[in-house]
């Protein structure tokens, strides 16, 4: 191998062979070490990275960035899906994963929400008021019987009863009161029907009551009765509706007594006969007490749940045991009033057979340990109202 003098740092000219060989070995060693050091610096110094390494690094960085973008896009879609789910379900945050939507309400559910077992509370006072009017002579039309007016009174009473049941379903559902209930499920609280739909049905029945009431006013020309009708509608709505529902302050039984007892019975008699008799007032008191019993046993069943959400019904205010005793008094007091009617009407004593329904209802309520037993007591209370009202009405009229 030929070496230049400048590379060996020697002056030009000949040198000894041994010396040349030694120097050549040292030089080769030095050059090898310099190359190794240079290669190491190239790897550690970003400024001296070979173009091939830079391209590889840039390619890897772009691949990693694309992967992160794809993950971010999937996360955004999941977030949008969650928002869409929340919007569809109407619940904050959407329905939890794996929780199926409740089935839509069937016709049977809507009939159940009307609470058929409570309809006798609206039928009985109209029957009693009609009977009290029927036995009275009327100056123009003979007996106090106008079948159309009587039918209109029945439509008003039953429509108000159904309307207040749906309004109660709606109001307690949107307020959250029914979320802990132990009785039959309500449409709004269970999610089986939209709150707006339940409210619409309630307003529809209130509208039917208004139409029938206006026809009564037009036929009788008692325009002041429009105020009575308006009071009935307001009482039905504000039982559990509005910011301060009176049903939440232990006044439900009082309003039930007034409107489904005195007003419904005496009002029917007045519409038919233009007057109100002692029979009408006493019958109104009797059936009003049974209406109070129906509301009381319903509230006894839900007493603990109502207390936990701040609904202070009469059952919550006076306690469980006193509530059961008061219910029994509401159920049995009408039969004391019945004694008066037995003095005037020979067949009135037959109504005492209704005690065969009323006494079991009282015993069940006094001893009940489960909600199902109290539901049975409520049904027996409805039957008591129906047979007491119709039985006494026939005893008076025949």
C-alpha cells in the first residue's frame, strides 16, 4: 500500500522500512478509532442523522399521528352517539348501556291508568242526587226527573274522576313522586307513555266535563254554576298539580269530601229539581265519607314512599295506625247515616247488606302487611261506594 507523506505527518523522502511499518500500524489504528467515533456521533447527533434515518423516523411519526387521529374520531362518534341517545331517551346522559327501553303502553295500560276501581266515587253521588230529586214534585215538568240533565251530570262526574286520575299520573310522574311507589305502575313514572301524552288525555277528559257542564248551564240558565264548574276543574288539577298542590299538605280527603260528596250529590239534585233537600245533603255526606276512605287507603299504601319524597298526605301527617283507624271510621260512618233513611224509606234497610263488603275492607286495612292487601281494600272500597250509592238511590226512588 502506498501512503502519502502528508497523511503520515512525515516529511517527504525515504524512511526506514521498520519505522514505516510501525507508523503505518499506528495510523491505521488511529483512523479506525476515528471512524468508530464518527459513526457514534452520527447516531447521537440529530443534525448529522443520515437522510435514510430521517425519512424512516418521519414515516413512523406520520403513522403514529394517523393512528391517534383514527382513535380520536372513534371517540368523537361514541360521544355523539351518547348525546343522541340522551336526546332520544329524554334522560340526562342517556339510558345506561344494556338497559332496554320500556314497552309502550297498551290499551289495557291506559284503562288501568283511568283507575276503574275509583269510578264508583263519581257514579254514586249522581245516583243519590238523582233519586233525591226524583221524589220531589216539579211545578212545570212533574217529578224532578230530566234524563238528559241526569246523564250530563253523570258525564261531568265521571269525566272529572278520570281526568283527575290522569292528571295525578302526570303531575306525580314529572315531579318524581311516583318513582318509589309500591302500588300499580303509573304511565308517566314507568316511561310507558310520554308525559305530554298523559297530560293531553287528562285535559281531554276535563274538556268533556266542561262541555257537559256548559250544556247543563245553558239548559238551566243558572249561569253562576259556571263558577262551580270552574272550581271543580281547579280542584281536580291542583290536587297534585301546580307548584303547591293541596294533596301534598294533607287536604286531599277534605276536597274529596266536598266535591265528590256534597257538590256532586246536592248539585245533581239542584240541577234536576231546582232545590236541595235534607236527603240530598245527608246522602252527600255519606258518599263523601266513602270517597275519603278510598283516598285514605290509597295513601296508606304509599305512606312511606310519599314521606320520603315530601308528599305530606293525611296518612303521612297522622301516622300509620291512626290512618287505618280513620279509614275504618270513614267506611262505617255512612251506615250510621243510613239509619235516618230507614226511618223514611222502607227499603233503605237493605243497604245494610253492603256492610258485607265494607267490614272486610276495614279489617284488611287494619291488619294489612303488604301493598297487595291494601290494593284489595281499595277495590272493596270502590264496590262499597257503588252498592251503597245505587242501593240507597233505589230505596229512595222506589
